[in-house]
């Protein structure tokens, strides 16, 4: 039934003449260059310099009855071809009739209240080789039906396809996996991800995956509240297995596991302050006994909550200052799985298992933004994210952004990343980013 | 003389007899508000020219929708169209008479609707000499009014009023406004900074009668301290437009 409705919306309806009276078209886009340089790591297998051409092209079409939006993104890296990607961010048809709104096609959903930690923002797969606290999102096909109810907006989602995230290549300094030199045979490299159905079966050969969810949003008394429930394929915190099916080329394989998520976002304006909260609890589906052909899937139901406080004020004359304080904590994580676990592969074991946990778990962020409020929209941003349990782990950022003329935008900055490996000889997961300090310069032309 | 004109004169004469300058100022403010209400909905295209101290000009463009709310502050939605990097950014404001306004920003690049603190309204609007509070809905309750006297501007009788923002976070200590008695709309507003010094002067030019309402077609804002100026002009303006309430729903900003 729903598949038929999707097919009708995507294929049949747009081809009818009545769908396109009074057609208006609008295009927009950007084209730019990104340069980043990392501090050398004395590892010839990694790429310390990146130079990429990036672009975004969007087309909006609307008629009396229907709207269509399309937005695609590409990045071509001249120095690291594995970083070059093209993907759809949005590409959907929309119909509104009274209190009802239907959207069908690729969409990005943004369910977040905070600026750096996003435990409630769970829907879209990410392009990991981007700003790690605000990764770029890949659009995902879905049918979304929204109606006015319960004093707010209620939206139902059906997602027939689960799009895989784009992980950094093993050449990238932003990588979360580095080839493991076993010393006793072939190196372990990163293989294709594996998907688990709700019944525990594993497969790799197609992307079809039925996912469901709903979200209600209300605004009241200076506040916005959103609550959602989603049953889908988790692609942000995969379980990692060593697949030795082919002994000559052992692979580390990420297992995407089905999960049911209950989450919320809340923002309250109080004078010059904004109080922000968001959180989610995740119940992971496991096969009976937790056993899969690749190995045992651990129990790991857990919740995470982020809190934030934003305070801004205008300076006499010109300029606006904004201070942001945020923190995130994880609770309910199984005691036998350390919270700071990342990929912890032990090649000597027969079928070892690891987890790629959220990068931020017990962290705080303090940020300061100064907007000059000038005609060039010059903005300076400084932020520090520190792990409160392991203060030696931190991410520092300083950047400045400025419009050049009326169509160009330039930004430059520096990022300092410290995630010291617990075992310096075998960095795991995000520890691979340790000391990947970088300077970056981005220039974009909008049209 | 018809009945409406007689009532109007009666109102003016009764205001002239108000006991104190504060009472008379409040009465005029109410008359101005009363004259300008009832437009239901407004749809307009605007252009803003920013002129720096050297005379260099940059352009901003936006589209605005305003929905009148009876008994409360109006709802407005502005979509930025130029410069290109902010194209598609939308700002939704629900003005309130007594409490802080509700305000949201839609950021198209990340497809995020973000609530923002409306208290910081003295900041510059798009880098211009206009601040957010200059362009907000001037609810009577947000000011203390005082009548300063009768003046003549370009041969037309006007009232001179002082209004002091009630909100202590306003960027101004006071505003002095000159109101054309015939059009019941301002012809100029002087803005004084928190130190009491003259900061800016807004000059309202080219009034046109649209659907029975006098509406300004251009406002020139001159900053006396920085020597910069901005000109906000309306390229098109319709009043009495019926606007769907969904346009002013924060959850619909991404549509």
C-alpha cells in the first residue's frame, strides 16, 4: 500500500499535466575550493594535504498543487580520490492540502537543539570526512506525512531504503580505521559494511530496509518541544567484527544494527538566554543469544542527553557576542563495555568485536562567537570541546568567516585534535585522529 | 463633513485636552495604531542599500509577509534573497504586546529551524543601519509615550512625540518621532543611544495609499556616529492579502 503510494507520488502524479500548471523554477548553488593541511604524521599511507573542489546545485520547482526540491552535493579532492563523493541531499516532491503535508523523496531531517552534540539527530547517514561535530548529511528516501494534531505537528515517516554513511578512507587523516598490521599474515583492511535485519539475519547485497518513525512538535510559552520514536537501521555506532572468511584478506566489517529510538529536543527562550536539551534512548535488536555468523553482538542499550545554554548580547554601537556552553553524557551503557570504547580490534583473537561509539560521550563545549554585524557579515568563532573523563582528549577550533563582495564567502581557521591512544602502537577508532591538527581555507562563490 | 471626519476631529480635539503630555502622547500613539490596523495581511518585496562612509553601496533583497493578529502582536516572515549566500534563509517573528517576541531562523544549508533569543534586538539587521527593533512591530505597550508639541514639516501639520522603550535591553534610551497628522504615520524618527546621544535618524519618504492605508515606500536611516546610511525601499507592496496561517508556523519554515 505504502510502496504503491510512493510509486504514485514519485512517478505517476508528476507526469500528469494537472500537476504542473503555473510552473515556476528557481535555481541556486555554490562552487568553491577547500584547502586543508594537517600536521605531518610521518606516515606515507596517509594524505596530509587536501585540495578539493566542492559544489552544491539546487533547483526548486513549484506549481499551484505541488512543489519539487532538489539539492545535490559533490566534493572532488585532487589529492585524495577516495575522498571524492557526490550525493543527494534533498530531492523530493511536496503536496499540501489543508492540514496535511506529504513529502516523498530524498530528505535530510534536522532534529537537534544543540550546536555540537546531537544525540537526538539520528535519521540521516553522515559524510564523516567533514566537520566532525557537525558532519554533512546524506539525504535518505522517505515518505513523510505531516498533519496538524495534538496542538502541534505530527509527522509519520516511512523509509524504504537505508543509505550507507561515507566513512573516511584509510588515507584520510580523519579516518576512524587504520589498516592493522598483524605481523603474522595479511593486514586487516576495512571491508564493506554488513546489515542486520530485525530477525537477526545479515546481508550485504542491497540497500532496501523498511524503517518507520513518528515525531510530534509543539511550540508553547517561548519553548519548542519535539518528541520522536524511530525504528531504523543505526549507522552511526556500528559494531565492528573481524571477518576472516577469506584468510588471505581479513576484513574489519562494520555491522549496522536495527534499533528503536525514543528521543526528544527542547529549546526554551528566557530573555537573552536559550536553554537547550536533547536526548535519546536506543534499544538495539539482537538475534537470539546475540550470536551472528560474524560473532557475538554485545548488549548495549543506552541513552544520551545533551544540555546547552546560549547567551547573547549586542554591543553598544556594533557587534554581537554569543557564549555557548554545552555538555553531553551517556548513561545506561553496559558496564562491561567502556564508555570510551572505539574500535578495539585484537587481530590475534579468532572473532573479536568492537564498537564505534559516539565520538562525544562525556564532553563539554565552551564556544564564543563574535559577529561584527558589518556588511561583510564577518564572524569569529572559537570553541573548545573537552572530554571530562579524559581531559587529555580535546578539540579546539578557531575560525573566521567573511563575505567578499556579494557572491563570495571565505573562511579560514585552525583545528587542534588530541585523542591520545590508550595503546600508542594500535590507535583505535577516533584515536586515529590524534594530532590531526589542521589549518583550512575555504572559498565559495554562490549563485 | 461626513460622520467619520467629525469623529476624527473629535478624537483630535479630545487628545488636545488630555491632562498631561504623557496622556496625550499615549492617546496619539493609540490613534496612529488604530488608523493603521485592519490591513489583515501584507505581502511585499524589499530592497535595502547599504552605504558606507566612503559612499560604497551593497544591496540586500528580501520578501516579507505580515499577518495581522487581532489583540496581539503581528506575525511576520522574512525570506532573504540576496546576497546569494543567505538566499533562502527565513526569519519568523511572533510579536507580543507584553512579553518577549518568539523568533525562529531557518538555515537552508543545514535545513535547520532554530529558535533564537528575540531579546537581542538591538543588533544590526543584515549589516545595515537598521536594527531588528527598528523593523519590529511597534506595539504601543512597548513604549512610554510623551507628547512634545506641534510642528510643521514640509507645510504639513505634525505631532512630535517622545517614546521610551520599556525593555531595558533596547538599544535606545529614547526615540523622538514626528507624525504626520493627515497620514497618521511617521515622517521621521530620531534614535538616541543608551548614553543619550543622537545615534540615527530615520526619514520616511514617498508615502503611497494602498488599499486605503498610507504606507511608506522608502526609509533612509542615517547613522550620525559612523556616517553610514541604509535605504530600505519597497519594490512591491500589497495589503489586505489573505495569508495562510501555516506560513507563520515555525514547523513549516523549511517548506
